[in-house]
C-alpha cells in the first residue's frame, strides 16, 4: 500500500516533531554538558518548518545557543563593544596593506631629501611602531579591516598597523622641521630649572593613564585614544610653551597629509569605509564621507 503525497507529508512532519522532542528530552536528561549546547535546528532537522519547530523547542528548554552566539557576534559579548556583522568585498583584501604602505612614499622621500632629519625620523618611527600592537583594542569595535594572512580577524594584530604606525611617527616628527627649516637651539641652564620643566615625565605618561581610565567608559574605544592623545599634547605644551607654534603648524601639516590619504582611500576603493569602519557606533557627521574620528 502506497501513501499519498499528503499522507507522506503528514508522516514526515510527525516524524520530525517526534525526533525534535526526543532530542530535547535527551538534552534535559543530561545528554550534553551546559557548556556544549548544540543548536538543533542546524544539526538535526533540515527543512525550514522543521527547523522552526526545533528552534522553538530548544528555546523553550533554554538549550539553544543560537541567540547567545548571535549576541557574541552582534554586540561584543562581555566587552559590550559593538561588533556588527558585515559582508566584505573580496576586492578589499589588500586595501589596508596597500594604503598603509603608501605612507612609505612620503617617508622615504623626506628621509632621502633631508639627511639632517634622518636620525629624528628613525627614532620617532621606531618609538611609534609598537603602537601598532594596540590594534586588538580597536578591532572589531572601531573597525575591522581585511588584513594580510587574515591576521586582524584571527588575532586582532596585523602587519599593516606596524607599517602605518612606523611611517606616521617619522612624518609627524619631521614634517614641521622639513617645511620650516631653522637652526635648533638648546635651552639654557636657567630655563631648564623652570617649574614647568619638572613635569616632563608626567606629561610623557599622561596619555597612557588617561587611556586606561577612558577605556572603562561605555563608548567606542577610539574615543579613549582621542582623549589620551589630546591630554598628552596639552601636557607637552604646558611643559614646553615655546613649542606651541611648532606643534600647531606641524599638526596642521600632518592633518593635511592624512586628509589627502583618506580622500585617496575613499576615491580608490569606494565603499571601503562603509564596509570596514563600525559607523553605527561613531559620530554621524562624516565630512566628505570620511570618518570624523580619523581626523581627530
């Protein structure tokens, strides 16, 4: 005796329902540890109506880990940092590498053209390169760029950040001196004894202290970085008021250079900024479509 199509469908649904119930009962009886909960809608039942039933049963018994996994991927889990899922264009895989390496062009040009600045540039670059190792603090909460060997996605670290930090340190340190050449002079003995010069060590460590404090706030970690850099700059100017003009001009020069590079990134790889940066968690005002936090 052969079953009709409707009878086969009914039997199939009954079989699926019974199977889902047995699976849930097995779990309730201790068939799996609480730390190894399985999403039954993917493992046991394949058809959409059956998956929906299994999901409801698992959810009712508090066994389904789908929503927990979604929370870990969607809102940052225990850290509270937003980590939105994104569809990444394969054309962006080497964008971060190419863009960071492009900063080597002005760095090498300045290094070759101005021999007197080479020591300053190398020292600044060597000291700022390790800041590239802080990338896990910002990936993926602030941005999530595809990187060489997928290091950023797998570990939070990437080689591109080291290149980027190396180049911008040297450019920022030597940019003002290259644009406004002038003879350097050292402070005399009496100037060094002034009260404001006693706080150089505090000014040096102030950004790290401020970053640690601001990091605990419930906002995107990039704002902790911006606040730390701002405090560090102000602390330095308090100690060396005579460098205020140099700092302002040098900052404007580097701002202009970085703005050009950001506009080039947007022009050469349309959609990259929207795909990589966590825009919903950042300021809504984006001048020229750029991330305002990058300019701060």
